[in-house]
C-alpha cells in the first residue's frame, strides 16, 4: 500500500484529500495488524479449548489458517491468470490493460453502481447476527465461552473480507494483468468512479472498527450497524428519492433527504444493536439508556455526515471513530461500564 502511495504521489490530478485518505488507509491497516495479537488474547481469556488444550491455541490456528490461506489463494489465482493470459491473451482476458478497463468503466458508470455498492454495506450486520446465533445454539459444545468464540469468528471473517478487497486493490493498481476475469467483474460492480486511481474504501470500514473491538459488544455492534446500515440507507435514499435542489451544501453531493434518513436509520440501527445485545446477554442496558445512546449516536452520525460533505474526507473512517468516541465519552460520563 505504501509503495502505491509513494509511486502515485506526484501524479497530476491526484487531490490532497485523496492523498490524505490513502495515508489514513495505510495507517489503519497497519494499526489493525498490530492490534490483532491482542484481540486473540482478549477473547481467549483463559478459556478451555473445544478441540485443543486452550482457546488461544485454537484461535491462533483458525486465524492463521484463514488469513494466510486467503492470501496464498488469491496470489495463486493471480499467477494462474498470468500464466493463462501469457498462453492465450484474447481468450482469458477481457481487458488487456488497466487504462482500457478504466475507460470502459467510466463509459458505463451510472448511479446504479453506487446503489449496488451501498446495498453491499448491509451484509456485515447480517453476518454478525448469524454468527452469534450459530454460536448461541452451539453452547453445549462451546459452553460459557460461546460469546467470545462468536466475537472472534466475527473478527476473522471481517479480516478475510477486508483482506480480499485489499489484495484485489493492490493487484488492480499495481499488476492488473494478474487479475482473473471474475475479479475484474467484481471491480466493475463495486468501484466508485473516483476510486480508479486509489484504494477502495470497502476494506477500510472493517479496519476502522478495530479499536472498538476491545470495548463492550453493544458499543462495537452499534458502530458496525450505523457504519453499514445508516450510511448505506442515507446514500440510497439521497440518490433515489431526493430532489436535485435539495443538495447541502449547494455544491456538494449529499441531500437533505439523505441527512434525515441517515439520522433515522442511525437511531434505528443503534437501538436494534442494543436490543440484540441485551437479548443475547452481552449487556443489560435499560430502555432509557438505550434511547439516550441511540440519540447520541444518531446526532453524531448526522454531524459527521454533514462534515464530510464539506471537507470531502472518507466517511467510512470518520463515522466509526466519531460515533465510537462519542459513545465512549457519553457512557463514561454516566459511569456505565465500557468494557
């Protein structure tokens, strides 16, 4: 990632905002990697293992297998595609160069690309709920450690998801002729038009959750649902149902309808996250506390949404950090445990 940043730093047309975002992406990726061993220690928590002597041993094996296994798999796919294209380029490669891909992409780009990308943001919340429910029903096997096992599996799936997109970005930007056709089609479906010369913000959203994994589950889950559901729905409603004269600021790309829907869905997401956490035994927050926390989260999201429309920074980073810090400060002020 750093190599790409340095290589493209002096390119004409590359804005300072985009450069700043890329540096943030690099730092977030590095920071998450440095936090990962401590995540293992946190969730192992001296639990006895299901198959091995300790949960820590199982977490290390599962984590390393999933992370390095995915890395090796994607690299092998890249070399296999390179071998095929060298043998018979027209048959195995839709685009002979990244410049050709970018030109074709921009010719066919419309708002449907943005809407498809935003709908994909709804996936993380559903994945978290499914994993927790599966581990809940596996309590006879996992015993009292089922919540920590669920949390750990969520982390590993999130890492693999982010790593897949990150590796795809690196191959796309640095060695496009190693990309298989199915990966090219994923790029066509998931990229924004302003991401052709930089990293996709998809994987960054996962890494931005990293610091909040060390706090209580409802805090983490509120941040995750707001960053996925509220952000997605505010964009979708802003694109599909807003009036062209309702942009704020006037020269921006976000609408009043989008802001209002973001506020509503962030409140809804936070409340659902707390309710689910209470039902699954991760917390015991009262109704009044749940409403107050949901309001704090929704007002923070609303403020960040407006701020990013002005300063053009990546909201996939600012939303998790802004909402998370606001929640930690608010709960600490009320003497509510954040761990």
